[in-house]
């Protein structure tokens, strides 16, 4: 017990920013299982289609991956807001998508676990890389590292979680990259023992006990509207090593 307290004290010393937290979680998670990536309960899976009333509208696919549903809720919100803007949208778990040929644009989202995108989102990108390279694509991620949404944390998150994907798939040049805080909830989510241990330690580091929700819905809406405007006007810039603005739109 005493040594655990010392460990927490030591970790607190290093918890001034997102990067140490991320590094710590990455190391810890490397010791744990990572093959459990599928929505844990039926409630954690959200698949909707909307915008059928928008005749001749552009069709957007939102393909996402989640375990505990917070990313599914973000995907759903993005989808319904894009439909309200005049698009037709399918929101699907990435591993359930078999064909992306009929879409005019694709938004790909993943929760971050163990320092990485979830396997369903990664395999979706890999499988469809050729088609995605020819389409307007936007990425978004949902993670606890943005518990404190500061420019420094955004930068650390971008470097840790976005740059590796951009480097792995250079032919896919996203028009935008949404960086969103995530959520944890011991009351409603069905965590494994391993996940509980990770989250208890994270809770000590960043200050929550049984639940926290860092999703900033206004920010998510603002991002969605900016991406929607880009796709509507068809005047998007594709990624070529340039900077993103504060909302993850290319400058
Ligand atoms: C076992 C575990 C590992 C996690 N690893 C990370 C991580 O490496 N970096 C991070 O920023 N967040 C991490 N998180 C936090 C999740 O990204 C966050 O809770 C997210 O909202 C979960 O998304 P979901 O509800 O869609 O599954 C982790 C959470 C758990 C339970």
C-alpha cells in the first residue's frame, strides 16, 4: 500500500501534461490484453442512417471503432448534425462496413486505447486505403489525454496519435483531424479487471474517481460544421504536411 502511494506520488510529479500520462499508459497497457476491441455491450454500438429526405445530397460514411461507446456517441452526433446540414449519412462500426464505393466522403473515428487507434478503425483504413486516397477523408479521435484541452496537450496528442497514422498512410490526405476528449464511467461501463486497474491509476493521475466526461459537445459541433462546410463547398485542402488550425482544419 505504501509503495503504491509512492508510485502515485511519483506519477503525480510527472503528470503536468498529456505526454507523461500517455507514455505511462502506453507502457502499462503494453503489459495488458489488447485484443478485446469490439463494443462491449449492445448499448455501446450505434449505427444510424439519416438524411434520406435530402434529395441528391452527398453521401457521407462515418466509420468508427469503440469499446465502451463514447466514440459511438460522438460519431452519432457528427452524423445527425451533418444530416441536418443537408447530407445523407451512414454511421457504422468500421468492421461492419463492406463497401465504401458509394460514398462521396468518409469520416473515420477511433477511441484511443493503449496508445493506439482501435484495430477496427486501423483495419478499415488499411483495407480501403486506395479508395480513401481518392476521397475527401476526415479523421477524428477520442481520448482521455485531452482531459485538459490545452494547446500543449493538443500538440502532444497530435504527435502521439495522429502523426503515426498520417505517416503510415501518406496517400490518404485528410481534410481535417478532430481531436476530442473521451469519457470513462465505472457506473455504466463494463470494464474488465485490467481496464479498471488502468483507469484507477489514470484517475489518480488526472483527478477523477468513478466517472468523467471530457467530450466538449460544442467543440465537436463546431468541428462538424466546419467539416460539413468544407465538404459542401468542395473547397477543402488536403493534407500535405501543413499545420492544422485549432479545430483540426488544415490552414
Ligand atoms: C484500458 C484503457 C486504455 C486506454 N488507453 C488510453 C491511451 O493510451 N491514451 C488515451 O489518451 N486514452 C486512453 N484511454 C481512454 C479512452 O481513450 C477513453 O476512455 C475513450 O473515451 C474510450 O472510448 P470508447 O468509450 O469509445 O471505447 C484508455 C482507456 C482504457 C479503459
